[in-house]
C-alpha cells in the first residue's frame, strides 16, 4: 500500500519573504504541517513565518523541551515521530517546518532518523533554508569569508574558554549561535580578542530586531544577548 510523503522544510531566519519558492509551495500543498513550538502555535515564530502560505492544511504543534536531558528530549521527539508516522501511513503529505536550515543544528534531523527507523522505504525530501548567519551577514553588509578565509560556526550552548581560544587561533570568522545564559562570560572573552569587527543581532526578522556593530558598547547582561534568536558574528 502506498504511503504518504514527508518533507522537512527550512523556512529561513523568520521573515516570510525569505522562505524559498519551493518551501512555500510545499507548505501550501501540505495535508498536515508540524510546527515546532514551546508555548503554543500562536506564539511560534515558525508559524508566523509560514502563515501567508498556509491554505487548508491541518496544523499540528511539534512540542519540544529546552532541556539538555537526553531522556526528556527523546520522549518529546518520540511523540512527534509517532504522530507523523500515523499521518504518513494515512497517505498524507506531511511537512515539518524548521527555522533556518534543516541540516544545521535542527531537531529535524532527529525526527527524520526516527521516521526512517519506524517506516520502511520512507519517502522524504529535505528542503534547505536560509541560515540566520547568512541573513545577519546580508543585513550588516559583512562578508562571512573571503578568498581562503576559514569560517567556524560554534554553538555556544556548551561554551568553553579553551574551545573558543582554539577556534580563534584557527578561524578568520566565527559565528556564535545558541547564546546561553552565561553570555556575559562569553562577551568578556570576546573583548579580550583582537577582532576587527563584531556584529550582534537578536530577534532577527521580528519587530524587536536589533543590530549592533560594536559589542564592547553593549550592556553585557544576560537579558541582552541570551535570546534564543540571538547570533554573533566575529571577524579578525
């Protein structure tokens, strides 16, 4: 019996007009759309991003935990995988949307791998999206890298001074993603390095969007840079 098909769609940094043509078309054609959320669909940035493209699809919340506990994370993912599996077995066209790109620090990878284990001969397609740091580079007119330069993307969730020092020695540009609560500690270390340009952006694509070109002049407080939608670009 023919099953449905699963699409993982990257919807970019959060601006509806930065969703790719293919991504918007798949959203408009979907039978079911799973939207990552912590506090409900209405508050989801992902939902607000794809809302202009939704036609008559059923919208389902993909609830995730912000915990770092593997067991808790697996339980949340398992519920989503089971629900998507049911929809696929009912021959539905299922779209799972994710901010940024599905293959860059995205929960989508865990969902896809789980579905591959659950469904034999799973039909799926992954649609890339614009990354947050690509949007930051464009908005700030800051090239990520030029010629033979090296770019490093560092998830600062488990930030360590030793790791950062190693990255500094071997990179020309560093992107800091997933800024954690110890942001003040990170900024103090950044200030000690000889970066020619520092760019910080938070709430990208939202009405509260802020862009700062000199981190040293920013208040080094948790509230200022710990936002989930916060990203920092450092250039030597």
